[in-house]
C-alpha cells in the first residue's frame, strides 16, 4: 500500500501511546503569557524537530486560547495521527476543512487516517479534491486506489492509477499499481507488459522486481521467481513484501531447509543484521511446529528495541514480529497495536488475525475479539478450532443466533467432528435450554470424564447454572490431568469465588500465577478477590499491573474505581466511570455506580442524569424506576415521583422485595394508604417472609396503627423468638405504648441474640441521653466491647455518651482506642474531642496543651474544612495567646457554621483579648441567647458581663 511520500511517512506510524499520555500529564508549561500564535510557532518548531511531546503541549495551549486557530488545528490532527489516535485526528481534520482550511494541507493526512480506520468508502466518496494541486492530487489518487482495492473495486483502482498516468505517464508507482491489479485479475500478459514498461523507465526499482518475481511464480517458474525476488532485495534489503514472498515461496513448497539456507546466507553476509534475525523469527512464526526459544526471544527483543518505531510501523513484517515479541513479553497493548497496524497492510493474513484475537482474549477484550473474527468468518470455517473460538465469542456476547448459523456451516463441513457436539450443548444452554443441556452432559459424564474438552464444558456450564459442587468436581478432574495448567487452577478459583470461599480461591489463583505469572484472568481474579477480602491496597497494586497490560479493559477499570470508592476517593472513581462511558457509552455498570456515588454524595441531580441514561435503554426496569422516584423525592419534585411510582407499580405486581421498596417510596410522598396497600401485597406474595412481615409492622407503627402492629406481631411471635430483628420491632411497638420497661427488655433480648446488632443498642443509648436507663446502657455497651473490642458502634456510642456527661477520663481512653482502629468512622472528630478533653482536663497546663495540639493537628490534617475542628484549633491558639492566628481560624469556622454558639463564644473571647470590645460583645450576646443547648453559656455570660 502506498500512502504517499515526504512527511506523510511519519504520519503513518502508530507509535506507543505513552507519547500522548505523557503530554496529557505534563501540559502545564510556563506559557501563560504567550499568545496563541507564539504557542503555535513553538509547536511547529518542536514538530519539525520530531519533539512530539513538546509539540502537543504547545498546541494544546494554543487551541485553549483560540480554538479556531486553523494552523494549530491541522498540526494537532497530524500529532494525533502520529500517536495513533485516529478518531481524534479525523475530527481535527474534518473540522479544519469545515473551517475553510486549504485541502492541499489535509487531503493526504486525512486520507491516511481513513485508511487506518478502514473508512474506505469515505475516501472513495470524498468530493473536495477539485482544488488539489497536481502533486497533492497524485498522492490522493494513490490513497484512493488503495481504498478501492480494499473494497475489492479493482475497476475503481485502475481508474485512479490511469488518471495518475494521464498527468504523469512515466510515474512508476502507478504503473506498478496497475501491474499488481493485473496479477490479481490473473491477466498475466498485461501484468508482464506493465512490469516491462516500469522496468524500462526505472530498472532498479525494488517493487518492479518484486512484481516480476510474483509474475514468474504465477507462471510456475519458481527458479526465476526466486532470482527476481532476490534481485528486488538487492535494491531494497528491507522490502518486507519481497522478503515475505521469498519465504512464503519456500514455505508453500514446504521447503523449510531452503528457507533456512536463504536466511543463513543473509546471516553469513551480515551476521548481526537485525533483519536476518527477524526473517528467521518470521520463518519460525509461520511454522506452527516450531516455537521461538527463550534465547532467540531475548536476541529478538534486543534487535527490536534498537529499531526506530517509525521503521517498524512502516514495514509489515517488522510489525508482525514486533507484535509477536510484545505478545511473548506480555506487552499486550503494544502487541494489539502492532498486529492491528500489520493487518491494515496485510488484511488477509489469517495467522495474524488469530494472534490479534489471542491478544484481545488474553486481556479480556471479548467484544474486540468478536468484531475481529467475525470479519473473517468465511476463512475461519477452514479450521474448526478457529471457528469455534468465534462461536464461543458469539455465545458470550449474546449472539446465539449467529452461533447457530456458524454451527450449521461447520456441521456440513465436518459432520464427524466431536468438538461440535460440545459446542452444540453450550449453544443449547445459551438459547434457554440450560436444563436440557446440563442433563445431556450429566448423562455422558461417565463416558467422557477422560476428555478435557468435555470436562471443561461440564465445569463451565455447571458454574453458570450455580451448580458449584458439580463444577468443582469437573475442575478437580482437570487439575489431576493437567497439574501444570494455570487456567485449570483459575477455573477452580472462579468456582470457589462464586461459593464465597475467598481464601481457598486465593490459594488456587496463586497456584495459577506461580505457573503463569502473566495470566491476565488469574491476575484479575486475584485483584477482585483481594478487594472482596478488604485488602484494597493489594488489590489496587494488582489493578495497576493489569492496566499496564490492557489500559482500556473495562472490568479492570471498574474494579479500580470500586477500590477508589472504598478508599474514600470518590472523585477519582467518578472520573474513571466517566472515562469508561466516553469510550463505551453503553456500559451499564459504570452508569449504575455513578448513580450510586452521586446518590451517596447527595447530588441527586447528577445521579438522576445518569439514571435517565440507563432508563432510556431499559424503560421498564423497576429497580431503576424506584431509584428514580427516590431521587425525585430528594429533589422535592413530588409530582414527577408520583408519576414514576404509578408506572413502576404496573411492573411489580407479584415482586415482594420491590413492592417493599415501592411502599417506602410511597410513604415518602405521603401516600400512606397506597404504601400500606403495597406492603400488604408484598406479604401476600411472600407470606412466610419475616423480613416483609416485620417491615409491615414498622409501617403500621409509623402510621400510629399500634393495635394492628401488635396483632401482626402476635401472629408471627411463635416463629420469631430467635430473631433479633423481631425483638427490636417488638421493643418499638412497646415504646409506642409508653411501656418503656418492657421495651427495654425487648431491646436487651435482641442484643442477647446478636450483640453486633446496632439498632437496639442505639435505642437504649437514646434512653440514656434522656437520663433514663443510663446504667443499662453503660453495662450493655461495656459487655459488648468486652466480648468484641473492635465493635466500633458500641465503643463510639459509649465514648460519646461519656463525653456528653463530661466523664473525660473514661471517654479519652475509649477515643484513644478508636483512633487506633483504621475502620473507625470520622477519626478526625474523634481526635477533635480528644483535643477538647485534653484542654478541659488540663486546665491550661503545658502538658495538656501539648496533648491537645497533637490531637487537633491530626484532626486538621484529616479534615481541614470541618467547622468544629477549626473552632477547636482556633480556641487552642487563643489559649496559647496566639490571638491573630486564633481569629483567622475562628473566622474560617464561622464562615462554615455561623450559628454554632461555641464558635461565637470563642470569637467573642478572642476579639476581647485583641481589644475589639464591641465586636466581642456582639458575638457573646449571640452565644448566650442561642436557643440550642450550649454548655459554655455561663462562661460566655460571665465574659459578656465583664465587658
């Protein structure tokens, strides 16, 4: 394929995306005062010096200041093309044309972009070429001819080459193009004439001699073909097609010895010639019986690393070898780019197609593998194993009808192939006949338990059907047969994960990775398992390793975002989800998780935006609709919430769990009768569900229907004596009748059944806050803490209660324990209270002030925007006599909570110390007159009176 000359040769290269990525990371050069023109000039200078990173930065600055800087836009397109960002490059070029750019600057790079994107029809139909100069038009016609050939429109290509020759009759590339077409059309006499014409014009043209060799081969003269191809290589030793033709000539004749002799001749002439080693590797890669050993791979790596990326990108054979070495070295992203670029030059090489599909599959990119293999379906039918890879992808991507069609074609060609029977069973399950498929497998287990293919299918299908014991039995038989097969151990791990046996699963995954450290699915399973085990840092490290191999693997990106959310880094997680949706707008998981994050943050508007995108594709999804109703309630759009609930009610007539949610939503918009009716329907749908019955009781209590609640409780009491939740609800029912002693007994019974059950302890705590059953609360809390020292709720409630009643010594002990537990919620507030208590207990002593400063400094590090922490820090500074610093912090605290009497008192104190008496009086007056509880009111009043 001829893509033009000059600078366009650079544009063709698809260099590693790290160039562009690093440009994004460092896009803040000190050019803030430069004009858009100055930025562009700097970019142009850098571009001409092949400094593409720097070029991108200057262009970004230029276009930020003036998005319509046409020159910068064109150059940006070229930079994006260099880095392989084809869609982005196309956008820049098309927009530049729309803005009135000179077509002569854009035709060739845009044409090459479309070639890489396989947009051959766009090239053929492009009609803005009337202003092209003679040279630009010739380059465009070459691109167009290539597109026509890719579209199998040889007449179109012939027309374009003929047009070139009309203007430039002795233009050898066009003559060679026509000769190549003649060879494709088996018009050997015309090909011979055209090759002769080209040879007469330029008798040392490598392509002409290569075509001459191809012609000789077609005529059956392999000796002459070999001679002509070797002559072609004498003019251009790096001509990849001539090298391929020559080697393929030997391979087709199965003359591996002769091929080896040819390679040896090159090595004898130039022992360290990289191309000789590459050709040797190429020969081995075409011979499926021969593998490249480690020593040769190391040698190959060394030579490949010395080659300029542009040279690799311009030579198909080098691209193929680069893809192989990157595949063997587990650099899957680069391998994918290499094979993709290679196939743009050699689209009919089925071996390269299968290699690229293996790259995609090894990085869990099933959709990309399917799109690739489906284009080659007819060719794949020649090999049942390859065709079945496509068939399995059809099934995984929910295209069972295509899998059925493929199976029919394979059965006609290979009626006795046993692998097709197993595929038929997998297809049967995919088409909704899972039970029948599993029955067939089960009936044949004893006959085929020695067949690896059968065992694998048996394990996989039972796993999908949640029949984990059967799946594990088959996987264990596979492990006995293949004790060194990493994928078998990973299969066992997958089954164990589904069973919730995470520790055992982790052990199997580690075995798999010990055998095959780069096995992507195993590493992903390990990352996911570590995350579920709570080992987020370990999981995150594995995720980064996976993303190095496959940066756009959605499942890994989703896991990364999930881990970030667990670490409290929700903003970073949201950005990853948004990035996923930019690349794959239909990704349901990313949308669902964005909705959840925005919902947790209280950003109902953003949550609703992403939820509506989900509902657009699944308008009748009751979970989405129920969530939408909740968001609309949060936004106080009650009418819209009511309409949404009216819709969802039609979809969940017999669905108990969703009727329960519907009831809660209806109650939130004061539809009490409908809420009660919904929960009654839920109980009718699942009359034996204690969860629904107790939810019904809670609703009745909310609606003050205490007698009905008690009647329902009495009806289920006999079966619920061992249910802590029952005793909680019983306690609430008793409390509703002011029978607090009996309610307390019920709460204690709930805690006796489950000491980690939070609501009954909170109910007793609330009594204590009202100075009732204080001893009971303290005794229950201490008993729970003694039984489980890491029970955060009991320890937090007790510490907080002791703080409120000013038992600072005991409270300090508990808070010091809490801040040492990583899972403690709001550790910043715990440190804040430690600081307050240190100041209160120490009465201004140097030691107490030092302890207070240590605690409040840690609190501020954790949460510098908290008004309470700023207040404590400011108050401490006032105690230290640093009044200006104190005032600054207290002003910041006031700006965040102007109605906190503690802040206003501390402000008044500090202002008074600074001699600003009237301001101090204003603050203190507010503090002493506040209606909310304020423990320091007497001190504030005393200070105000003194002023």
